[in-house]
């Protein structure tokens, strides 16, 4: 009986090919760095927003269109317009 590698079994459980992470930050360097880090060590797709209001709009639009929701949202706490608190 062959064993699956931990990463393979996790990928299959999470359906990574269709999964997305949302990064919410007004600092473009933070967004860029996180995107590169996530893409370099996983198969997740990465989306971004520059403030909390934009993030909520992205989540609501996905729900309205019937798309799969983000599996993780990484959000800065201090942003203009609407912060992460």
C-alpha cells in the first residue's frame, strides 16, 4: 500500500486548484511580498484589496455570483476607508 505525501493529501482535501486567498492591505509592498510568499510555497490563487470596504465588496460579489468563497483572508488592522477591526 503506497502512502500519500502529506502535501498531496492536504492539496486534495482542500481542492487547492480552485481555492483563493484574499490579502487586504493598503501597503502595496506588503501585498506583493505576501503574494510572492504564498505563490512560492503553495498552489493557492491570491487576490488582493486595498481596504476593508473593497474586501467586503469582493466577498459579497463572489457570493452574489455563486463563486467559491476565499479559504483565508489576511487583513491589515490599520487601513484607510475601513480597517480590519
